[in-house]
C-alpha cells in the first residue's frame, strides 16, 4: 500500500476575506458564469490549512441527475465518516463549507444544487437574481444553522452528525435507544426530504433530546412520517408548547409520551 | 437583561404583572476557557410559593443555552441559588443565547400562586412538568475569547471589499457573516492606498464605517428577523448589551462605538494638512 495514502493531511479552507470577495462578486453577477463551469480557479494565496485532519482521498459524492435526493443518505454517511474528526465549531465555519462546495465537491454541488441549463439561458435580470440567490443559499454559509441546513455539503454532514449514535453522546438519556447501526436515526432523518426540512428547519431541532425523540416516533410510525402535513403540524405544535413549557427539561419517558400524545392528536384530528 | 412578555396558561413571575415578587439573575458571569465555558448564574428569587416549590423539590432554576451557529440547545437545572455549569467550548460558536426560568419538575395539580394579580386571586391551576413558573430574562455572549464587546474592533463585524463596478457609490451587503461594504474599483484603489495608515483611520471611520453602522444598529434595535441569525448581528447585539446602548439612539450609539468618528475624522484631516504644510516648507 502506498504510505502516502494513510498520511494525515490537513483540510484546506478559504481565507475569510476571499469568501467575502466571492460573495460580493456573486451578488454583483460578475462571477455568475463561473457557476456553470466544472473547475474553479483557486490560488494558493486564497487558502489556509485548517487544523482538521484528513486521511486519504475525499469520498466521491453521488448525485443522480434524475433523482439527486436518493443519494443524500449514503453521501451523508460517507462525508461524516471521512470528516469524523471535525468538531461543532469547525463544522460551522463558513470558510470550510465554501471551499468544499466550490472546490472539493464541486461536481456534486453542480449537479445537486447548481443552476439548470447554461449561462446564456439567464436572459433577464430577474432570472439572474434568482440564480444568484439560489447559489448564495446553497454554496455559502454565513454563520448560522439555517445556512448549514441548506448548504450543499454542510447539510449532509450535519444530518449525520446530529443523529449519529445518540446513546454514545448522552448515554444517561438515550441509553435505551442503543442500536447496532450508529446511523439508525440518520436513516430516518434522510428517509424523506420532508422529514429533514420540517424537523431541522425549526429551532426544536437544536435540542438533540427533542430531535432524536421525534425521529424515534417517526421511525416507529411510518404512515405518520409519510405525511408532510402531519410532520409539519407536529413540529409546529411542539414549537407552540415550547413557548410555555420547557420540554427540553423533561425526562426521556415524559418527553416521549408528550410527543406521542401530540402526534396522536394530530393523527386523529 | 431583556424580558419578553408572553401569554401563559397560568400566572408566571416576571411576565408583566402576573405575580408579585421578582426573579432576577444578577450577576451572571461566564468564563471562556480553551476547552470549556463556565456559566455562573446567581438566582435571586422572591415569591413565597415558587420558593416553596423549589425547596420541596417540585421546581428548579433552569438555564437554557442556545447557539444558532452550531445546532446547540441544552438546559441546566439546579435548586441552588448559586451554581455553575460547564459547556464544552467546541459545542458553541459566535453568539450564545442564555435564558433563565423556574420550571416545574413534576406535575403540580391545583397550583395556587402567591402574591397574585387580583385577576388571578383565589384561582388554582394544573401545572405540568416543564411548565414555566418564572422568567428571569435573556442575555447573550460571544463565545470567542478575544472578542471584547466593550472594546470591539470594527473588523469583528464589518469588512470592506472591492465590487465589480468601476465607479459609483459604495454598496452594503448585510447578508454575510460580516456586514460587507462594497467599494467601486476606483474607490477601492484609493482605499488600498491609505488602508492601515493610522492617519487615515479617523477619516475612514467617519466616511465609510459610521453611516453603515448607524443603519446596522437600527436593524439590531428593531430586531430585523432577516438578519437576526447573522454573525454580525449577534456581535453588534453583544456590543450594545455590553455597553448598555440597546435602547439609545442609533446615531449616538454608532458614535459611541466608534469613539467619536467625526472628531477623529477632523483630526485626521488636520494631521494630513499639517503633514502637507511641512512638506511644502521643506
């Protein structure tokens, strides 16, 4: 085996000022054309070496043109396994994600979150503005978790990270949920685009206790989980309850039965 | 410390004038270390019934911590009036919001609050585990050791870049991690010629940073939801809280943050003219 394959290297990231310039160039439209190109010119002076260790070649992320959502789960697991050493602070750094979407996983980002057609198809100012907004949303992160949920690459890593083996992270609370598959809850979260959007789009999703307990319910109630409206209503109702009741303080049994009760009411309404 | 009023299904201490007494967290200290952040809240509670519930193990002081940058939301419960909680530093970044409550630990059927507003006199309520009984307000801090809201460098929330237009007015982008001022190529060249020179700093603050900051302060004070989860917004909010400027006029606030930019601008001009005069007589 080639020794260099196993040698620890460090992940490259963009410099902060470079990202600010990239955003300004995109907002003005001057770099819009480059988002149709398969390669992105990167100068060494624009990059920093982060403290994120990486070993070997980065994974190949699949994106099927006819059904790009279908590969979200396997891509999320592949990314999480490769970037397993990233901590939460590093994983919310805009410099990392901009580099990964623009350079490292550019091909995937173009297929999954790129612009359809060709640059010349963007004939009006409105069409250009819509294209710019879409790129700003999926290719850059501004320092909040809403962007992380929408960024082409960050969304996959975070989906896996937030749901990976919760019984290891908080054995006192999740001990009874232990499974052989550490990505058991990731599979539920990414089983449908609606689950991901509805559950993580709300502030509730920031609490791993609430997130995992909701996913536990959805995993055990497939019919409920197939209804976008029901998931949305469940999260809306929990959000409403949270305003006057800090359900984050509940023990596991109480939280579980509260979620079951609310879901049952929605199911029978 | 801010408190927002809400509509609860039962009277809540700290929510408008529902109940007599008070619940405050003062002082609230936090300590940023390399590996962990320590929160040291001191809970000051005065309400006979809620104090009794805590003594009887039916309610607790709850500190809720949330970070919008890292999907972090957790709560820490205690029945001690002075306590400390540790958060691993790696779990949070940028603005960390902290809220203080007293919550029921178990169901309390027939809860009869003390020191009630006359509207609630004699009434009883079925309170459930998790229900909020008292609100002690909200605060936030920036989880970064070298960020001092009392002496904030402008570069911590604002940056200046070159735009694609050759000439024309500067533009502002509020939708990035920092507020980005975009200069025309011509102005950028002039900016590059003076950037970093102490003599020019006052002029740059007065002519570029000051007007942008007035508008940014206005956005923060109005709680503009479009920008509320941007890093610059959180930093500016921490600066306003740290300097006690949250409710002051944006025009005055921007001048305080920038330490009288107009005066410093005039000083810059004065110094530059003096320098030129000296050169003329050399």
